[in-house]
C-alpha cells in the first residue's frame, strides 16, 4: 500500500503545490508521515496496518514529487545539475541503506522497533491536474519515472526471494545485498556529473534537451541491468552476477530520475 501511493499521489500533490505553494504541502505531509508511524507500530490487525501505510505513503511521496520544483525555485537552470544529482544520490542510496541498517533489527528483534525508530527520526525533521495531461513532455516523463519507481520497489521486494530462496542467504546476508543500490547510486552520480559538463557546453545551442545525456545512459542501463539480474539468478550461477545486474539497474534508475 505504501508503494502504491508513490505512483499516484504525486500526480495530485505536485500540481497542487504550484497552486497553493510548496510550504504547506511539505509541512502537512511531514506531520502526517510522522504521526502515522504510530498506528503502524501499534497495529494488531492487517486493515489497520494497510490503511496506515496507505496514508503514510501519500505523505511520503511529497519528497519525490516536489523536489524538482523546489530545486528550480532555488537554483538557475545552469546550476541545477549538481543539486539534483546529490538529491537523487541521497534518495537512491538511502533506499538501499535502509534494509542494510534495519535488516538486523528485524532479524534480532521485531519490525515494530523499526517503526518506532522511523517515527522518532521523521519527527525530528519534522498548475493543477490538467497541466499533467496537457503537457505531453511532462506526462511522458512522469509516466517514465513512475514506471522506474515501480520497478525499483519490485526489485527491493525480490531481493530476499532471490538471494534467500535461491542462494540460501539469511536475512542479514540478504540485507547486505542492498548495498548494490548505494554503489549504483554512486555510479549514477558520477555519470551525471560527467554529463553535466556536456550540458553546460551544449545548453546554449540545444536548450533544456542538453540535460538528457544522462537519461540516454540511464535508458540503456535499465534493460541491461534488469536482464542480467533476471536471467542470471540461478543456483548454478554465482550470486555476484545478479548483484551486478542490480547495480547496473540502480545506476540506470538514478539517471532516469535525474532527467
């Protein structure tokens, strides 16, 4: 339920921020995201957990949907490359670090400990819809990035199935596999910084499309990484190959997100 909202909530929240301002959306989402960890931690039945995760996911999607506009508010066109690259690196790397850090917590204790920790951490940091459908470029990129995020979370769910079910990894070992996302985010950051030098040289002639060098690389990395991860996940093949596939896949995801 949490992941599902990441695909749909930004379609509403992002345009609303253009109409009512980003501050109210950020502040409201931060409090909702924080407070709805409480029912998740105290839940004694599945409906409570699902509803809480759904609402929490709506609030959590704000960081994904508004960051592009926020960065454009602060930096000029030719200055946005590095800030956006650093944000994207943080977003993807942190998603990979989460299971590495909290996997042992769940393994040795209980998922409720994780929820209370996240509640504490989140508490400490406590245009309109027609625009989406009348701007073909905006719609296309939103759809593309939505698919990428969907694939990302499908891959996150599959890691324990592949490395635990096929290669016999325990929970702690499977959690360590998520470091591939950190490595992939690092590669994505390095590639984007390199492409940013070409952007600065070409922007006067090509305009905003000069920013798409990294997207071209990412568009190639996505299918290559997915193919390698999928078709090398066999017991007779060393686990390093699907791990390499994940790294390439995550590199492509970050580069597409940066586009």
